[in-house]
C-alpha cells in the first residue's frame, strides 16, 4: 500500500512540474533573437545527461548547425523534451539512437530530431501534441505534457512542429524556425 502511495505521489510531483513548465512556456515573456542551434542542443544534452547515462543512448548532431530566430532557453527545453521522449519510447532492450540535423529551406530551417523508437501510428500523429495525451498508458512512464510543451514553445517562437513516423521504425520530429544570417 505504501508503495502505491509513494508511486502516486511521485507521479503527481512529475505532473505538477510538467504543468508548471507548460505554463511557463505558454505565458512567459520571451524575446526572440539570434540563437545558435548547437548551443540550444547543448543545453538539452545537459538537461538530459542522467537519462542519457541510464539509457546508454547514442546521440549525435550532424552539422553544421544554423542560427535561427528563437529564444535559447525555450529551444533548449524543446530539444530536451524531444530527447527525453526519444530515449523513453524504445522497445525493451533497444539502445536509443538519436540524431539532430538541419535542413535549409530558404528563409527558414527545418530541424529534425530522429530516433529509432517504437514509432507513432498515423492516426495518432496530431494527438501526441495534445496536453495529457499518452498513447502507451502504463507501458511507458510520463504525464502526457512533454510534446505539448514542444508545440507551444515552437509556436511562441513563430515556428511549426510536426512528426513523421511509422510504428516499429522510429520517429522523425521536425521543427521549422526562421533562419538568421550567419
């Protein structure tokens, strides 16, 4: 009984922290400026260091990375949430492999965070960005807020976010932001 109480209390703590993060992302004043994508990626790597160690994830960034019009801390949080999901949603016994790459799109940049995870069914691709939406229930831990933070953060920076995925073949999340000249 005590284990159930402790587990529930820990879940509520994670949920409250995630909701506070969502609230900050949705309402905090953010000033957009020139952000080095590599630096925001480094912030995310620092935030996810413990989880990367536990999962033994292979993480790489295929450069060079551009500069975008963004808010550095928000972009770092977006990357951290995408990294966290990529490390969490893998089949049992699979070592997560995650890659960041950039694609020039004229005035914009599409940033791809690709993984070798369990994938997302086509009919769920839009739903994963909704608050409290969890596709795998008790199979994988989480609160269902992480990808909502990703979408809200990117929208607040004037960008767009989406996902390409096939069940069993991993996911490719993309972020589009305005490019800033070097």
